[in-house]
């Protein structure tokens, strides 16, 4: 994605015009313009010159940001991009406008309405008073000339914007007042004193000046508030270290951060920031990673551990080697993701964009119709013009255009502060709509660091022989379970031995030649094809699987060597995170390649709603597609084999410690490898979506109520009419209110579960209507057994349906009312089958 800075945009109609113009350029595949950051992201083969030319032809300015999003934009470029130049310029304009407006209001309203004193020169000299108002108003219009330049230029390009409405309203007030001044002069020449006094009350000079000044007030407040929405990104930029202390020829040399290269050695003393990503060569310390993960508790680090740029070394002296520098550091990638998300557009914004595209022309038409209607009804030109001007200045497309991007920017920044990175605006919005979360088991629910729990050699074989063969075969395997066997063998001092003709069968097992004999290792189904497995060994494997352990079988030349049981440890926060998801009304599904018994044992401990076991890597994508029939799905994973599923899911969530491929395929990246950030991400998505809905409601509601009031619709019934000055004030405040409402998100805590109880209550009501229980049954051998169990269970009045499977040894019972586990157990055991467990 190429990024550009756009100049001259003032409202949503402007951004829609630029987006439309650039989208028509040959070679552009997608274009997204952000009114909030004045940024544009473009994808495709079109050149920068073509894109800039298209923007300029639309009446705006454009310049490339100086970096490709794939390579990353330098930190200085970001700082320059986020620098607030708008607020100081608007402040100067406002001060000048107020200095001119105060005497104008004194003359036009203070003297006329409340008879405030004026210099003797003006006594009875109404033309002099009119000329003074003309001069002061002209000066205010010159100070605020940007409204007229932008407004009429966009009108000439047939893309009127908010500035067009302001300019038309102000010019109409000014033009009519000039006409009245000439008419009053003619009346005075003719000696018609009564007409002169009547004309004095027809001046709208103060309205023209007040409209411009109030809109400037609103724009300044809006610009100041918009600046605060990027505070999170500015905070990340401030974290970037400026220098590093390198070791060169045994000497410590302080250099600018730009001069650090991959492979350089650097030192970090207590209290100093780590300059670039690296690996610790020597030293131990507690490192505060709050800047990247939001976790305030320091992490102990030692030799071999990885460290990240912008984290703080709190205690020990560290000597490190640089592994990622410049735009490749974790901090730079986070900044890049946040910036890219700001340059994209959420799907919900398209509604506002469509409205904004036709909003201004429609408002101008309404204003003209309003003037014509009141003239037809016999009202004076002044009255009709006042109503038309009120319609022009009260209408606000800006509120519509800002409703979504300000909330997205604040939500995205808040996520970055908490170690949750949304790659696009759409991913933040869609995360708030998630109904189902699919979790990979290894490395996501569990630590991904399994340990050997049982060694069961076959009859006539020893533990050492079994471990030697397993060690030789697993050395070339990349499966996490292999690491447990390697660790145990190395601990016991088993000598390394190579295998030839090594072959890995994904999701099944391994084969190879060892000392002239054929070795095979893997799950029960795979090794059963290589060797005969006694029933007692299978029974032992089933027992171990029920305990949540994974039995691995090994054979040599067609004879069973034995079985090694390996168990993965569940992460401490996994059960709490899964419970939080369920309390939020989210269905949690564990997807794993493990056998069903092992997977279910882990699933029960973790507390998931459903376990889908025996899924090969290439089948995960199909599982996600199936789950999507029930609602929006988020897939959480960390491995290369998760990439297709992450891409297929509505939202792919990658654990930060996962592979680069998984992170690239995901929509959301969790910097800290903890599952508790998944419910936090969904909470943040929901809060942002709620904020967007509030903003859009206010923006639409304001215009729906304001325009009829300004047009005088209620005047015949209630006598209500709106002065253009109050209309301008309302217009100014509308955008300001939208931005301030979005800033409230900064007070939201994504990890606070107090709002989850509503979703929990909904879930309980849903479960009360339809609840399932799964019985594990021993002793069923055939379809006849299934029929007996099914018939007995469905005879119970509370049971809607019983799905029995003798191969799995399960009966899934759907209930319409409460029934105790003891009743279900007695019902099945009355048919001479044994119930092992009920969940």
C-alpha cells in the first residue's frame, strides 16, 4: 500500500471526491481516504505521478509520504505526518476574526437593539454605520478566505463540500446586505427617513461575519480534538530510542539509531531503553515491556532470550546482538500497523460516505427551495433569505464523515497501548461482531511445550531401547511433541544417532531407517498399519488419552517397541480467558489434530463449548468454513499450519510469539502471547462499534432535526425560527461533539469484564431453552447397542433427542428441561452399559 498526504480536504464530501477521482485511475485496485489524518492509502500498479495528478485535477493537493507501507515509513515521516499544523493556523484566524467581530457586533446589535453609545460622527449617519459594518465584515471574510477558496473551487469541480455551504451562506448574507446598503443610500438621497430606518434592520453583515467566526471556532475545537485521537500513535513514536551504545573493537561507542546494523553488538545499562530488537548474549535483568504489551510487570530475561526496541532495562547490565533494526523492529511494525489501519476505511463508514457524496448538493437544493417557498407564501425577501442561509450553515456533512474514523483511530490506538494490533479499520469493526472463536490447541490454549509423562515399552523391550529409537526418529521432526522426547533423551544422556530416508506424514507420523531397520512412529492409526498393537496397549492408550495425554507409538521392522505418552500443559490464563469469552456470549471451539479422547480431556479442563479433534492441517480451513454457517468466526492460532484457517476466518487472530506467516495471514495480532487478550480484543471491537453507532446516530439525528428547523417548517405552527448565527454555532458544535464522544473510548478498559454479565445472562437464557449433555459410555459394540441407548434416553420426558455413536462411545443428549446426571446415568446403566462421564 502506497500512502499519500492530502491537502485541502474540509469534510466528508471532499474525501469522497478524492477517493472517487483516484479510483478511476487505471491500475488502481483500491483507494481509501481518511479525513481524520488527511491520509490516503492506494493499492495497485498506478504510478505516484498519475495518482497525484488525479488528486490535483479533483481540486486538492497530494504528496507521497516518502515510504512504501511494505518497507515501512520512517519514524520521522510519521512524526511529520502527525504534527498538528491546523490548530495554530486556525487559532490565529480566530483571534483576528474576534478582534474584528467584536466592534461589528457592537455597532450592528449593541447600538441598534440596546442603544449602546457611538462616537458623535455616527449619530444619525446610518450610511456611515452601514459602511463600517461593510468594512469590518469584508475584513473578516478576507481573514477567513480559505472557506471561499475551497468552497468555490470545489463548486467549480462539481463536488461541493462543507466550505461551499459556509461560503454560500456567508456570501448570500453579505450580498443581500450590500444591496440593502445601496437601497438605503438611495432612500436617504430621496429624503425617505422612514425607509432608511426600516433598511437599518435588514442588514445581515453581522450574520456573514459571525457564521465565518463560529465555523472557525468549531474547526479549531475539532482540529484540537482530532489531534488527541492520534495520541496513542504519537506516544509510540516518542518511545523510539534515538541512540544506541555499540561495542566496536572492544570500545563502547554511542551512535544514532539509524547507524545500527543487524549483527552489531550493543550494551544496555540499568534504566536505559533497549535500542533495537536483539538477543541477549550476556547478562540477566528484569525488562519492562509495558510500551509494547501493556503489561506493567517486568519480565526476567537472561542469555538467549529475545528483547525488543523501546522496552526498558530495569536492573542488570546486558550485552546483546541486534537481530532486527530500523523498520523491522517490533516497535516499527506496530507503528506501521497502526498507521496502515488509520489509512483504511471501516465497512460501516461506507454508509456515511454514500450520504456525504450527495449531501451538499441536496442541502443547496433544499436552501433554494426554502427561499422560493417562503417568497411564494408572501414573506419578505429578508425573511426567506434568512431561512435559506440557516439551512446552508446548519447542515453538517463533517459530523457524518468523522463519525467512523475518529472512533476507529481512538480504538486502534487503545488496542496498541494494550498489545492488541488491528491491521485495518475493518478488522477492528468486524472483531466487535464475532460470535464464535475457534482456538488452536497447541501454543494457543496450551503452552506448546509438552513433556513426557509415561514410558511403556512393549513386552520384551526395555525403556532405554524404546527411548533410543524414538530419539533417533524424532530428531528431524519439527512437531512440538518431538521436543518433549528429545528433552527427555538428552536429560538421560542417550547418544545421538542419525536415521536415513526420513519421511514425515503430516498429521499422522514419521518413518526412517535406523541401523538398517525400519522405524515408524506416530499416532495409533498410523502405527497400526506398521505393526500389530495388542488390545491391552490400546486400552492403556485410551486411559492415558482420557487423562489428556497424547500416546505416541513406535515400531521397528513391523514389531511394536512401545508407547510414549506426552502431555502439553494448559496456560494459566486459558481457562479464565475461555470463561470470559463464554460470559460474553461467544461460542468457543477448540480445533486440534489430536485424537478425540486427548482433545476432549484438554477441552474439559479449558472449559470450551465444543471440541473438534483429529483435524489435519489442511482440514482446518474447511472446519472454519463449516463454523461460519452458524455466525461470524474468529480463528486464533500461531503456526504455519494455521495460516489457511486464519485467512478463511472472518477475523484471523495471531499470537505474537507465532510464526511470521501466521502473523501475515492474521487481521489482529496479539503482541503478548496470552489468550486473555482475545476477549479484550472483542470487548474493544464492541465498544468501538457502539461508539461509531452513537456518532452516526448523532450526525444523522442532528441534520434530520436541524434542517427542518432552519428551513422554518415549524414557524407556522409554533412560531419557531432559527437565526443563521445560531445555525452556524450548531454546525460548529456538531463535529466537535462527535470527536469528543470518540475520545471517551480512551477511558474504556478492554480487560474489564464488568460489562460481560449482560452477555452472560443472554447465554444462560439461550442454554436454558436448549441444553446439551455428552455421555461417555463403555460397552457399546454395534448399531443395535446404539438403538437401545437411544431409545432409553429418548423415553425421558426432558430429552428432545439423543445422538448415539458406538464407535466414539458417546451419546449427545439435547434437553428441553433440567434433568440430573444421576438420572441419565441410571437410564443408560439399566441397559447394561457403563457411563464413564457426563459433561
